[in-house]
C-alpha cells in the first residue's frame, strides 16, 4: 500500500510538471498576448504593462519565475526584483490578466466549489441511476425492460447535454414550476443542471454495467453459486456485481474528473459561475495564469481519480494486487 501511494505521488508530480510545462510553452509561442486581445494599446503603455508582469523576459526566465520561488533580475540572475506572484511551488498561481485585481487563487476559490458541488451531485445521480438500470437490464436480458432501458441509455448518449438541459427547463421550470431556472444560491438550483450534466455519464455507466454483468454471469464461480440454489438477486449483487462493475469503474475515473470540474455549457445555461466558464474565457483572452491554474486543477483531479480507480479495482477483484497496477 505504501509503495502504491508513493509511486502514485511521484507520478502525480511528474505528470503535473509535464502538463504545466507543455501548456506554458504552447501559450507563449502563440502570437499575441493577454493585453493585445481587447484593444490596441500604445507601444509605451504595452511595454510597461508587460514589464510589470515580466512578459518582456525570455520564455525560459518566465517559466522559472512561474514555477518559483525564484527571483530573477534583469540579467537572469537571482535577485530581489519585485515579483508579480510567488510561483506555483509556493502555492501562488499568480494574478489574472482578464479579471483585474483578482488572483487565480481567488477565482478558483470562488468558482471551484460551485463546480465541485454541481459535479458531485451529477456524479451521484449518474452512478445511482446508471448502476441500477445496468443491473436491471442485465438481470432481465432480452425482455421488454431490457430493451426499454437500452433505448433510454442510447438516447442519453446521443442527446447533447445542452439539449437535455433545455428539455428539463421547459418541463420542470417553465411548464410545471417545480425548479428555479437559473442561479446557484440554494440546493434546488443544482437539481436540474446536475441531472443534465450527469445524464450522459449515467447512460454510459448503464451500458457498461449491463455488458460487464452479462459477461460476469457466464463465469464458473457465478454458475456455481446458481447451482447451489442461491436466490438470483443474491447471485447478481454478491457474486456477479463485483466483476461486472469493473468496466464502469474504469470509465468513471476520467469521466468523474470532467463532471466534477463542471461543464461550460451547463454552467452557462443555468447561470452558474463555475470553473468551466473561466477556463474557456481564459483561453479566448489568453489569460495565461488563469488557464494554467485551471489546467493544474484538472490534471490533479484526473490523476487522483485514476489512482482511486486503480485502488477500487483491488477491492472489487481481490485477484488484482496494488503492486501490479
């Protein structure tokens, strides 16, 4: 267990460093900058602004300054020149170029909890509905119930999340008046967006659980349990479910990271100021620090959830050891 945790921790550091380095270089080599997108500034003003944030430095010195905690003077040596922020290694993601007087830490501190709340609720719906529908479809394979659930899953995969969101708003907000249309102040505001965000994930989970259970039901140990006279529900839930859930667990790793960080489209439709909106806005406005800050959060989430999936594998299938992962 300790070796697994240590290996994953080292892998996380290496992965985040590679992602940050690649994203940093890609943003810097693209023509233009964060202060040339809205309107053309006089050359002297633009030079002063870029000097304030050290954007006039060579890329390699900007990179070292972004990582921190390094102080680089005008000759590229360690010095005491005023820094715009402390650096990633110091836990400071820097100031935002788009949202003046705000730091990336402040923006993420305000938006990330909303995205995590929305994503957690969406993931809970997706796992609950997807697992239940998948088990029912596998247990009643070839019946009308199985066909109906497969049709619902296919629709959930085929329909984009914004279409599902629009339908939910039309029915439950405008027609029935059961839920507020937009906002993020109460729990009721998150019900419809979480359902819209989690619907495609639930559909994929249902299909994967059904496929995994059907394969698991054909295994010898499951047939032995049936031959012993155990109730069919017990055979499915206690014996076949563990192996049948493995494909869905593999999918939930990267899917959960995307769901937990929110969705730009869903957040826009329901006016939720989450991280997804800031990420797209930062990319369009070339807000280097904000885009890199969100990238770091995404990378940590994806890697951590994939490690959690590997750990869950060992609990679902004792034949898999942590040292093999």
